[in-house]
């Protein structure tokens, strides 16, 4: 399941605030769901997978800090941004909030145009982060944070060194890496390996990719062709 880019979860125990913000954000093109307590937010967020959770700090029973901590325990919400709504501006409130896993703070009283721009800015950061974690070369996709290789929607297994070597080439398409450069970047100069190590790893990667995207530059090294 993936994070839905334009879906916002608003969490506040004040009914008027939820209604006002939900209506206003919807008018600006966001799809909005609401929760009136921390417990409801944790349950709803797991079903929704929102891109951004806008969370009031001061709530009864489970406050915003406690709710944020619980949300950050949920693996499938790791790409969701959490922005606190707060009328408190003390440094320690923000420190505690960031330690709990918050990404941003939005001050009360809420100015709608500021809120909209802050949410858009958060979503842009999320999109940049997501795109920087994925490299695509032809029909091959590398998901960096998960050490996964996907070919035509099929997952393949690749050991860490092979994955790192393929990533190095894929991050620098057309650039020719000498064997010495690959040695230093993947294994380090202090590691004792034979001259054939890079060749063997390249051969194994090619066999798994089933696509001729790694070119041998005779007498020099290797490069990715796009």
C-alpha cells in the first residue's frame, strides 16, 4: 500500500475547528478526513495512509505528542508527514514534538492561506524524498531504502554488494567507472579482494537483470546505458 499524495487527516478535539479546516482545505483541492481524538487518529490513519496528518497538540486523553509517538510506531505510515497545530510557542514544546517524530509546526490562530502553503510545501518535500529513493533504468527499478530490485513488476533478490554496485552505476548513467573506483566505493581500499571480484559481481548482476544495460568499456571499466 502506498501513501496517497493528496489525502490529509485532520485531528482536533474541537468540532468547529475540524469542520472549518475540512471545508476550507477541500475547497483548495485536498481530500480531507477528520478524527476528534488521538486514538481515532491512529486507527483511521492506518486505513487511510494520508500524506499529511495535521495534529492538534492539546487534546484530552491522548494528547498530540502521545498520538505522534504511536503513529511513528506504524511501519506503513513512515512516509506520512506529521504537522502539529499549536498555540504554544515555547522551544521545549517544539523540541519534544520533533523528538516524537513531528515534521513541522503550524501556529494557532490558524491562517488558512498559511496552512495551505505549509501543507503543499510538506507534500513537495515528500515527493522529492520519494523520487530520490527510487532509481529507474529502462525496465529496472531500484528502491534504495528497501534494498529492493524490481524488474517488470517482479521482485528479484540481490545481495548487498551487488545492489550497491548496481546502484552506483545507475545513479551515474553513462559515466564509466574504472575497476579501481568501484573497489574504493563499494569495498574500500583496505579490503583485500582479487582483480576478478568486480567482474564476477557484474556478471551476476547481468544474469539477474536479464537486460543488457551494463556496458563493458574494454580496458577501462563499466557503465550503465540508458
